[in-house]
């Protein structure tokens, strides 16, 4: 980079959306501005009055309540690395060691998920053989997995088809559907295995049997205390001591030191001029020009701002590309869910709640999807003698639940908690948090769709998409998505002003 080029900077970059993806993008831009000779003038636009998007922490009395995400995984390092750079490492706490494990509902009764069950595949045989979740025939069918050949076709398949092919229908219905479906609040009959859990495809390709592969992996991790407990590997999860919002507040604080942060500013359109500049139109009526834009919104919102901005585009080829891009973005389906957060006296609950939570298979035909025993996972979430519960409702399999009023949802949840866990008495509080169209569904064909979205976006230098719609819904995925978008946009803008161009 020559001096004359450096002098033509700073480039102005807008980040649209202040969820974790947008915050990570804006923060990375600020970092890149500090790291090199090139300066970037960054503006973050967020429609609501606070950052964090679908995740956030609230104090309700003496309870510390997560209304969305309550922890993140550490074996995908992006979120932990970010916390480190923000000086938050000492605030990250592991999950409690007592009560690690999950429950699953079987004929109306909570039953422990067999120890060593790794989401889809058991790493230990004995706990499955002795579990009351599966019938003798179901166990026999699961055992056949040892002998089954690998799949030869290389095409994608649904998560349900993969699990039924390897372990049989009962394993899917009784355990894997609620464990995996819960992560995406999705219908596993539609979920793409390639887009959601590609590591299991690799396991089958490499080891043929998933049981063999899981046992090998478990042996390799023998000394890692993070692999104990049933269900997910609980030792791999973490959260800030003060709740997930600690991360957002710190991000905002750092971003604000060097960038403009516009909270309560909804973007209505993003358009591109023939000279390659972007105009960001705000609901307030203002419009501002930028050299680059990171759109970190749910894909249907991204589609909406892009199509609103393309109406006056005279370039036919670019109009066609925007039309195809917005079509693909709109094709990504979303599910809606509600989380009912509630605080209870332990003395009012019959079940010992000796786990991190309970998942409920669709075949149980209940009106709730799962219950997280949140204050069992991290200390300081509930006062002494009390417990904080988070009950999940709706999702792709029960969308009609969201048509109910808050009062109706509360009544339903109270009745289900009473019947399943013996939760009685008056809760200290009970609130409904609604998440309308919040969970992208990675259906069959998702990877191809996202690859085409990337191709089309590359045709618009200075435009990047980030967020949970594309390559992972977890907090670390979103951090990666935002940070990579920031890095790509900086590369493009620098290339644009390179003298060799
Ligand atoms: C109930 C629930 C529980 C979850 N639990 C976990 C968990 O425990 N661990 C985990 O890792 N992940 C969890 N997730 C997933 C994870 O929290 C999300 O995938 C992630 O937070 C999404 O972040 P995002 O920035 O991509 O999107 P969002 O959070 O949706 O952020 C998008 C932002 O854009 C803003 N916006 C929208 N339109 C405009 C506009 N026109 N102009 C400006 N701004 C706009 C919105 O207000 C919002 O702030 C959970 C998700 C949900 C819904």
C-alpha cells in the first residue's frame, strides 16, 4: 500500500444489525483499523434500543435471567478468543459439575439420557443397554449399527434419514429427534445433515460405524474432564459470570470508543450506485453513503433492505443478481419459538431436577419442547433454595403454540411443568419471551443455497452478509461470521484502492 493510497482512507463502512454477528463485525473492523495503516470509519446501525439481538440478560428480583442464549461452546474458539481480546477471560465460568446430564421424557416420565451419548451417537454401550428409554428391540436395532456398511452416495440427506438409517426409528423418535431438533427448534425430517452436523458424515466415511468412531473419540479424550455426563459435553460450555449480556455490553463499549453506534435506527434500504458506493436509508428518513456495508440481519430482513434499495437500479445485470440474491435469502425458512422464564422455590417441586434440563420427544405429544434447569448449569442465576427454569415452546413442529396469548402460553406451561416435574406453588415470577422468526432452518439444500448467495455477494464489491442464517447458529458461529465478513470487506476495499488494480 502506497502513502497516496493510505491517505485516501478512511473508508466508511456500515454494519447493519447489532446482534452478536453485527457486534463482532463492527468490533473486528475497529480492531483492523487499529492494527494496520488503514483506517476505517465504522457506523453500526441497530433497530432496537439495546444490542444483543435475540440474546440478552435481565435481572428479575434476585434471579439472573437469560432470555435467549445462556451459554456457548468452547471447542469452536471464536467466542472464547473474542472474550480474551475484550479482557473478559476471567469472567468466563464453566458449567457446574454437580447435576451434569440431561433427561428425556419417556411415557410422561423424565428418564436420564445414557451417559456418553454424543448428540447422535453413543460412545458407551452399557449405559444404552441398561437405559429404560429404548425397548429391547430398539436396543438391538441400535446395536446393528456396528455392522452396517457406509453409505456410498455422496449426496446430502436429512438428519432424520441419517439417524434412522444408522440407529433405527426408535433411537430417532425417542432421543435424537428432541436432542438435535431442540438446537435448531427444527424438524429433523427436513434438516440438512451436511449443513448442521457434518462431522457425523465424516465419522461414517472414515470409521464406517458411528459407535466405533464415537468410542475412539471418547478414548482419545479420556483425560478430558469435559466429556463426562450424558447428552451434550457439558464441560465444553461456558458463559460470562454476569450473563451473556456482559459480552454485548463490553463489545459495545469498545466499539463506541472508535465507531459511531446508532441504536434505535432501523435501516430500510441499501442501494448501490454505479460508482460502487452504498447508500443506507434509515427509517428516520436520513440516508448516508458508505464504501462498504456488512448486513448482519436475519436473511429475510437482509433480503428486504436489499430489494428496497434495488428498485431504482438501472444496471440490468446487477438488478437480476439482486433479485436472485434476495430470492435465495427469502428462501431460508425460520421457525418461531417462545421461552418461558420462571423462578420457583425448590421446595415446591417434586422432581429433584438432578440434571441440566429435560428434552421432550415429539411422539410424547406434549405442549412444550424442553425445559432448561438454568440455575443448575451456572452459579448465581437463582437465590438460595430457588431454581430458574426456562421452558421452550413452539418451534418448527408446534408453530401453532405461538398463536396463543401470553396468558394462554403461561397456563399451558404451568400445567405441563406440574404434570411432568411436579412443579407446584406460586412461581416468584413467570414471563414469556417471544422469538418470532428467529431460528433459521438449515433445510436440505442449505449448503448449495449459501454457496450461491456467497457467489452472488462476491459480485458486489463492498457488500458482505453475516449472521446465523448461513453457517451455524451458535454464538461462536455468529462471532466467526461477523469477523470473517469484516475481514473480507476490508480486503475488498483495500483491493479497490490498490494502485495495481
Ligand atoms: C431462544 C434462543 C436460545 C438460544 N440459545 C443459544 C445458546 O444457548 N447458545 C448458543 O450458542 N446459541 C443459542 N441461540 C442461538 C444464538 O443466540 C443466535 O443464533 C444468535 O444470537 C443470532 O445472532 P445474530 O446477530 O446473527 O442475529 P440476531 O440476534 O437476530 O440480530 C439481528 C439484529 O438485527 C437487528 N435488526 C433487524 N432488522 C434491522 C434493521 N432493518 N435495521 C437495523 N437493525 C435491524 C435486530 O434488532 C437484531 O438486534 C439461541 C437462540 C434463541 C432464539
